[in-house]
């Protein structure tokens, strides 16, 4: 009698092999889900950067309609020296300086204190600006990857630099190497 009760219990129990198989399947499924979510996040950032570049391009066109030219930093020359063909590192100070200039021109905030006093061509959301603390002065326009956008008018000053005769606006999409340039998000 005891033996048949023991056999009945054993027939309904899982073996260690069955448990290992189930755990392996669950781990594989979890890995697939995590890999997919990373791809989805990257794709979301790329889409947001494309949208922001398009919106900034429209703002630049409106600026040109009012002022006759695209914003160019003639005082410091930073937009004429930032060349997308050779300057690949978005952490370089030229990137932040060029986008700070662009922020000041498009936001109507000439001092960067987040208070517009001039013509507003683009209303910057806080997640587009560094630092994120809105009580501090703006230091750069950043892409969804956390790096400064690139803004250049170098081709206007020297046709051997840049890509467009008007302006170049780009995101390195989180990459800091020249070999990765084809993966950039750009207006050219």
C-alpha cells in the first residue's frame, strides 16, 4: 500500500531534468525580450533625433525668412569652424558652443537663462537642453543619446568644409568615431 502511494506521488512530481529544461526556456525567452527592448529603445532615440532635427530645420528656415540668412556665429566663428567631415567627437567643446549659439538664436534668449526676450523660432523642451536643471543657464542642445547636436555653417565660409552650402545639423547617434559617421542622423 505504501509503495503504490509513493509511486502515485512520483508520477505527479517534476524531475530535476524537467525543471532545468523549463528554467532554460524561461532564460532564453527573457534574453530575447531584453534584447528586443534594447533595440526598441535605440530605435525610439533615433526617431526622436530625426524629429528634433526636422523641427530645428523648420525653425532655421523661419529664422532665415526673418533675417535673410541662417544663424552664423560671426563673433566667435565657432559655427564656421565646426566641420562635420572631420570633427566626430560630440563631447568636444565646439559641439556645445555651436549648439549654445543656435539655442540663443532660435529661442530668443540671448544670454541663455531660459527667458526669451527676442523672436522665438523654436520652443526648447527641457529634455533638449543641458543642464537639465532649469534654474541654471543653458550650455548646449543635446540629442536623445545625451550628446550635443552638431551645428555648422563651415561650408558657407569654405566650400571644402561641411556638407551643405547653408548649414549642417546632425546627431552622432551616440557614436564618437569617424567610422560610424554613416549611422549619424543628419540633415544632409
